[in-house]
């Protein structure tokens, strides 16, 4: 069974050879198999994690590639984003209540909300997330660390230095 997916979603991936449809309909529509759709899900997950299409292509073509850690990382990030959004929502609810009763709002309350807004931006790493990453890195065997280094796409030197400062200390 083949599926037709939105050309807006898949055309650029097809053009660069990242996701080539398994079949074409008589009318020329791209048809995708379950395996193609699974690959598309991986592409979208890796893209959400901030990888470029070139990095994604390099990674998923690697015979040692395992999608499970990608899904786990994506779930962790989403769960963390949910917690941050819930904290922001709670603070904004309190602010709304104070404003509706014409109460004074402290500078500390406003600063807390501004910090939560900043934390809700895309690339924020909480101290808890950094600690989890440190624990994960220290739990790896040398063999697994070497395997990860082979699988990881190239990282911008600035990003690498920032991560090393925060995680590797």
C-alpha cells in the first residue's frame, strides 16, 4: 500500500535525494511506502532537533544509525518544553489575577515571567537537562562514545564550545 504525501512536505527532500518516493502514480504523484513514511518521520524528528538537511542525510544513511535515541531525545525535549510552558502559564495566570484586582505587581514577579519566556525559546538548556546530558555521557563506554562520534554530524565550532562549557566542564 502506497501513500500520497503533501508535496510541500516532501518535494525539497526528494530534490536533494533525502527522501525519494518508492513509486509514482500514473498521474505522476509521488507514492510513499510505510518505510518511506517512517524515514520521513525520522527526518522531521532530526530537523526538529536542529540538524541541517545535509547532517540528517549523512546520519540516516549511516548503517549504524539507530532511530530510538532520536525519538527518546525528542520526547525529552518535548516533555521539558511542556513543563516550561506550564510554569509560564501558571505565572501568567497569577499575573492576570493580580491585574484583574488592580494589585501591585513586584519587579521579582515580572522578572520571573521574563525568565520563563526566555526559557521557552527554542534553544534553552535547563540545568536539569545539562545534568542529564552529563550523566548520560559519563555512563557511556569508550566503545559507545567512539560509535557516537562516528554517527554524529559535524557541529558548528561555536555550538561545540558552548556545549563543552555547559556540559563537559
